[in-house]
C-alpha cells in the first residue's frame, strides 16, 4: 500500500464504489436522478393568478346621435375617426357617421312637408270662399226677412186673409234665416276642424323635419370634454373602427377615461372563483413595464358566470382597483394579477410533487440513511407549487419528489 501507484488505484476504486452507491440510492429504474426537497417552515401564501386589462373606473362616453330611433334610423356606419389615444379638448372633432340614409329620409320628409303645406293653404282658401258665400246668403235672407216684416206692418188695414198671408211669409222668412244661420255655423265648424286637422299634420311633419335635421347635424361627433380618446368596444370585445356600425340602442363611439383611477378587469375560472372575495389584496404587473409592481384590491366579483368567445370554460368577471397610478399607465394595457387568497404563517410545507396517494391515503417518500421510507401525512391548503403538512413530517427532513426505486417495494 506504500506504493504510490497502488495508492492511486485504491483512491480511484473507492471513488467508483461511492459513486455507484449514490447512483443506486438516488437513481430510478431508468437511471434518472431522484430529486429531493427539504421540509420547510415559514409563511405560505395561497394565490390565484390571472391576466387582465387596464380600464378607467370612470369614463365619459362619446355618443353618436341620441334620437336615431325617433328619426327612423336603426344603425349607421363610421366613415371617419381620429386615432385612438389622441388628446382632445371639449368641442374637438372626433369623427363622422354615414349620412346617406338619413339625408335621403330628410329629403322625403321635406317633399311631404311641401305637399302638406300646399294642402293647408288650399284648405284655408276653400274654407274662406265657402264661408263667404254662406255669409252673403245670410245677409240676403236677413234683408228678405226685414222686407216681409214691412209688408206685414203695411197689411194691418187689409183683410184678415191678407194679414195672415203676410204673417206666414214673415214666419217662413224667419225660419229660412234661422236654418241658414245654423247651417253656416255647422259649415264653419266643419271647415275649422278640417283646417285644424291639416294644420296638425303640417305641424307634425315640421317637427319631424326639424328632428331629422337636428339628428343629421349630430352625425358629426364632437368631444363633450377634454381627455384622451379610447375607442369603444362592442359586445364581442372588438374595438370600433372606420366601417363599424353604430346602433341606435348603443350609440357609443368612444370614451374619455379618467386616468386618475384605473381598474384591472380580469376573468377568473369557475374552479377558483369561490376563493376570490371583495377587498382581497392583489399584486399587479403591467406587461409593458415588467420591472414595476402595483398594489390593488378587489372591488367587485360577478355573481353570474359567462363564456368568453373561443373558450369552453365558464369565467367570472372580477374588477381590481389600483391603489396608485402613474402617468405611464394607459387603458387597454395587459395586466398580470396575483391575488392573495390567504396567508399561513409558521407552517410546514413541501412541493406538491412530493405528495403520493395510495388507496385514498396520502404519504411521502422520506429520505433515510439507507434509502427511503413511506411516511403517512396529513395535508392542508396548497398553492400552485407547495402544500402545507399538518402531520407526519418535521422541519429539515428530506422527501423525494418522485417514486424512488427501493421505496416501491416498501409497504405503507
């Protein structure tokens, strides 16, 4: 053994034996190294992760015409729109809607208005002529009645028969006058009613023309106040653009968000929604600024789930209010939301991969000096990576993250 050459070979042989021993202890059936992890003690956070989008808590809507339905137009297209993100002042130009349909309707209403106006004038002239003839007839009948009265007065020295005939003629004249007067009043009432009806139709058509003309002027969209322009999203989440339709039921074209108060709007899977509550704290990262972290809290959790386009899973809308904002943040930026569900302090925990299940009993492969041992355990809450150990393990012990070869022959 004093030979240096023999000593060298002895060292090599010893190293080889140790390597083989370690290999068989830590390698699986296919020669893969068996990884282990130490049982740790400390604070374990349970979190839910989600992706969202920034939007303003409060916004002023920029609307198209508000009376499109009353004007008889149900939708129209956007023909021009200034770029999104533009800062505008109150009264600044935003865009234009297609006037074609409403302009044609205004022309039709104008033609009908001219027709009714002519009809109204004709009715008034006809009424004036008809009533003038009736008035002239009344005047003549009145003169005739006075004439009969004079004849009656002059016949008082005549025979009774002449006097009686004069009385009959006067009564007939009076009756004719009274009947003509009554007929005149009826004709007058009828003429006034007919003229009033045409006048009402004329007034209605004039109001309709004024309404359509006013709505047509609103097809040029102006900013109601100052702010940064953000395009409106339709029911399917698509932003409006040139060529998009504006509906009479929702004439919103764009919004002017209040950038002093921002939300992260996100959707939580139905599996995790029971864990999410109002006022829970959230860490928020903006994809555009990965080095910055913002804090916030949940202010609203939807009670009813929905199914997003191109997705089979049911999700629930959740709104997270940022505690503070800065000038770098903009609506529609993508967010990564880290929701703190609960925090467990001074607990033991191991990686989830270390947990094994056999006949509904949970256990781990505990690393020992001679290999491994199946150790029954009781677990608690877990996050995406770690799970709490309530019973069965001690801090500092090592557990295998997969089935070690020797442990497969060990009973629980």
